């Protein structure tokens, strides 16, 4: 190999290195950091927790990020998400059982429903997997709504996924201070409605209609 050949190879290697450096720099410049949080416009925090469906046992973890479509864009088809946080001893959650049944009947074709059981830690409020399943299934279990029989909960059996996050971090990640608390996500997992941002201005049924139902010709 002549000196000219060696110089040519070195020059080529420098050229390749420069091109790779430029590409890496462009990728850094063009990449937009993903903001994660419960605020509208942010990618929702992940949920990973044991899941339960009516008539079954507590099974594998439900992982929210396994169900979102990261390539989804406005105008494309896809299922939205309604994430509802409850404490099964909460009186307002008990009463909202009927409203949630109605929303499911209206929107389940277009929306994945997920009820996330948390523990607010209020004195005398002690939940369990059995109580959460009883709340979901309207089962014969005394303990829901503090000391009520779960079978008396308003509404129908809730045929969507319930997850148990009583001992995990979802409550703080989603900034849940009281229940019931709800967030609506688009198919890519981004928050498009946070109940806390619309307190006493727009309720959950109105938000579901505005964001989803009105685009379907009404529900």
C-alpha cells in the first residue's frame, strides 16, 4: 500500500466520522424532550399494577404504556382512555358508580376504561383486593363505602379493568389528592382533560361528550 492509499483511507475515515458526528448533533437538536405528568398536553405517567376483571381473579399487571399508540396523530383512528381514580371507601366514588356505568355504555367502543384503586389513608378506611373486586362486581362483600355491602353500589357491574395501586406511586405521580378523580387521554397517551383543571367548570360527562361524543355525531 502506497502512502497515497493510506492518506486516502485516513481522509475517508475522517469524512465518515464527521458525517456521523453531524447526524448525532442533528438528532439532539431535533429531539423534543417528552414531558410526563398529569397536566393537559403531557404524556401521562405509566400505570403498572395488578389487574382484575369481573368474574376472574387478580392477574398479571396492567401496563398502560403497553396499550397506547405512540405513533397516533390527530385525525387517525384509535381508542382513547378514561383513567378513573377511586378509593372504594369513598362515598362520592360509590355514588359515581352509576355515572361510570352510563359512560361505559355510551363510549366503550371508542374508549378504554381503567379504574385505579388507591388508598387515601383516611381514618377508618381500610381496603383490600377483595373489597376492590366487590366494588367492581357489585359482589356480596361488606366494606365498600366504609361499611356498605358492595352489592348495593349504584350502577351496573363494571366490566372494565380495575387495578390495585394502594401501595404504589401512582397516586403521587398523577397528583391525586381526592377521589373520584378522572383524566382523559388520547390514543397516544397524552392528557387531553384533567378533572382538576376544570373543577366546577366542566364535569366528566360533559368532557367526554365534547372531546369524543361530539366528534361521533353525538352519543
